[in-house]
């Protein structure tokens, strides 16, 4: 499955949602996750994310390995499904290139 990693935090542009053929994105307050059992590995979401937050599991950078479990847990833990593109968060452009956003993740 594909995985949403740290760059999405505080941005949530949701371009990914618009292109996903199986609607397997789930939405938190400032982050989105992919349901690993629903993703069909089509790859459509990866190139459209403005923050480059999305990776195939096999290419997830070491520093973001934790996000595989986070996508699994959070997508199955009650976050609502998101099937349509929304406006990005108001602070998205400010946080787009910021590093070390893990502590800001709102679960
Ligand atoms: Fe959806 Fe395809 Fe991305 Fe999986 S790889 S989340 S199926 S767009
Ligand atoms: Fe997040 Fe990128 Fe989608 S910022 S909401 S993974 S387009």
C-alpha cells in the first residue's frame, strides 16, 4: 500500500483524494492517511501531492518508517473517510517545507 508521511502534517492539500479511484483516504484534523487494505497501489496519488508526502511502502524513507503503522492505525481507528477534495489548511503554504512536523500531528 501507499503511505502518507510527515510532509502532509499541517497542510492537507487533498489533491491526493481527488485522484484516488477507490476512495481510501481518511481524514484527521491536520493529516490524512491511506487505509492499507483498501489501497490498490495504483500510484495516482503520489505525483499530485504538493508536499511529496506520499510513498509506496517499499520506498518510504527510513526516518518516516513509523508512518506505515500510523496510516494503518489511524485509518482503522475512527477517522472519517474523505472522498472529495477540500481546501488546504489555512497554514498549508507556511508549513509545506517545514521539517520535523511529527510533534504537530493531531490524532
Ligand atoms: Fe488511492 Fe492509488 Fe494512492 Fe492507493 S496508490 S491511495 S489506490 S490513489
Ligand atoms: Fe496531504 Fe499531500 Fe494529500 S499534503 S492531503 S498527502 S495531497
